[in-house]
């Protein structure tokens, strides 16, 4: 199962990268970023998965035998923070898009050529 | 059993990602990207990570989609 | 045309790297060394039933402090970019009329949503959930209030007070850990209690409550700022 899931994560990352590179609309580019983010999170959590083990919560599992019965909790803790920061970064990008749209009245990335050489 | 669920969810999330990048209407694309996040939260549940699944469902799928819609709304108001 | 070839080339290279990583992935049969340490000593050292919470708040507590700072910076930058003038709050701006149903339902549901959010971050050390999820739930309650009444302004004064107090309290608890216990953010400041009780795991419930309030205030601030910015006149 974890092989299917990790390949799904890599495929989502490639899909997001393709969207970032090929789309012209700024909102579509940000959607590409969020899909890339989701793919990375899936890959990170599946690296910490241990076959047939339970979630790292010690309610039924005794603390003495925890090490042999739970999955790796460290990637989960890292991804937890990464998701929240992802929301902040996405909101920041959207606000920049709002500001850019006020300047040029367009969402097409080709209309922003001020710094192009 | 879990393998079948994983295949179905994985294919569905890839289709959602393709729609999110390629659909012409922005609102449909945003909904599709929210759907990808929702499928991802089911994947996290399969990977025995309920904490991450909760975060992804509430933040990645809920709040992100709504902020996208607020910004789309502002842009549409200005274009009118 | 050249652009398309370049894009395909970049995708091919990145895909090759990913394929290499995928081939190297073997799947785990047992925990790594660090995870093994956390699994064996987490219950006795920290006393939290949820090991993810133990790692997020105690073992890697400094990371969480940094993350909350990043979120604060994002909210501040958004407010800075979308600064609006006083006349934007004038009641004569055209707002759509909300339906009676949404308005009445919001008054019933919003307190329940807030209560669920508080429950989620109070029980972060026992069940899945914690400060970030509870904060997001509280922010969605604020979002419902804004949707039901578009003139409802998120009070920046309240948000500033809640955010500053919880941020200062988070750092203060960490510093108290240096003085009274083993180090920064050490949770043996309070007694560990019995594994699985609500009042257990030392200061983890206290810290997670402050984190939840802070995250909820920050996300509400982002939503309120974006929803209230007025379109500039041409």
C-alpha cells in the first residue's frame, strides 16, 4: 500500500510543477503550488509509515510495548507544521495577486513585464 | 482491502489535480484543488496519521479553498 | 515552442530524480533510532498519550515557536499590504443582504463551533488534534460570522490583545522551564500526572491552549483582512 501512496505523492508533485511552469493565469500557478505542497506532505508522511502498525497514540497500546506497535511520529509532527505554514504562504501569494491585479487589471502573467530583460 | 482504497483514492486525487490545473473556469479549478486536499486527508488516515489528517481536512481543504474564493470574489467585483 | 521543450526537459529531469528516490524507498519494518527513543521514553518523560503532541510541544518545541512566529509574520505582512482607509468601513458601501436562515443559524452554531475548537486544543495531549487544528476550527467560526453579517468587522484590538498575550505566555513558560526545570520548554514544570488524564503531561495543555488561541487569532486576522478590503475606485 505504501508504494502506491508514495507514487501518488510523487505524481502529484510532478503535476503541480507542470502547472506552475505551463500555466499563464496567476491563480492557476498558485493552485499548482498548493498541489505540489500536498504531494510533498504525502511523500513525507509515507516515509514514516511502518507496515501494519497503529497510530502513535497510547490509549490502548501500553507505553512499555509502544516501540514495537506504532508508526514513526516524527514526520507526522513535521508535516503538521508544514501544512499550517502552507496556508500562510498561500494566503500571502493570493494577496500579492490581488495587489498585482489592481495595478494592471489582468491576471495573465505575460502582462507583468516590468522587470523582464 | 486497503490497497484497493489506496488505488481508488490515488487515481481520484490525480484526476482532481489534472482538473485543477487544466479547467478553464477558475471556480471549478479551486474546488478541484480542495478535493485533492480532501483525498490527501483520507490518504493520511490510511497511513495511520490522524493528527495530520485532521489538519489537512480543516486547514488545507477548508480554509485555503475559502481564501481562494474570497480573492476570486474581489477580482470579479473589480472586473464588473 | 522553445518554452514547451524547456518545460518538458525540466519535468523529465525532476521526474528522473523522483524515480530514483522512489526506487531507493524500501518501506520500513521497524522504527528509526530517534523514533524508537521517543516511543520508549515519551510516556515516562513527557506523560502525553499522543506522541505527536509530545514531539511538537516538548521535544521540538522550539520549532513550534518558530512556526507560530512565521504565521504571525504572514498575518502582519498581509495586513500591511492590504491596508485600508477609514472610509472603507463606512456603512454606505454596498453589501449583499444575507438570508434570514444563515443569519439565525449562525447565532446558534457559532458558540458550538468555538466550543469544539476549545475542546480540540484542550485535549491535544490525549486525542488526535491540538492547537493548530483547534485554532483553524475557531477561525472557521469567525468566517461564519463574517458570512452571516458582512458588516461584521474583526476587531483588531481584540485580536492584537489575544495574540500578544498568548505569544508572551508561550515564551514565558519556556523561560520558566529554564529556571525551574530542565531546560527551555521543559514540561515538568507542573506534575506529570497519570497517563490519559485531562490534567496530565505537565504544561502541555497550557502551552497548547495558548498556541490554539494564537493560531485562531492569526487565521481570523488573515480572513478578516482579506474579506474587508474595499476595491479601490478607478
